[in-house]
């Protein structure tokens, strides 16, 4: 098994076309790169995020006051 540093060096040594091909295939190789999987992990994370909650509450309050305004 190679180390991460060896894998990084091997990727950097690839020709540009092969690096692009690898980039296209990475989500199937590493499912955690899948955008939907990332969002699902975030949505299921129960840790408190007071600043994000406050921002969401502020946006909701502004929308209730001015529903016609679309940003």
C-alpha cells in the first residue's frame, strides 16, 4: 500500500489528460467526494451551529417581512 505522499506524487506525475480522466473518476473511487453524500452528512450532523442557525433565522425573518424581495 502506498502512502498518501506517494499517491500525490504519482498523480502529479500523470500527463494532463490522464489527470483529467482521474478527476472525472474520483467520485466513483472516493464516494465521500460525491456532492450529495457531503450534503447528507452535513444534514445528519447534529452538532450545534449557533452562527449558522442565527443566519438562517435572520433570513427567515427578513423573508416573512418582505416575501417579494428575491436576492
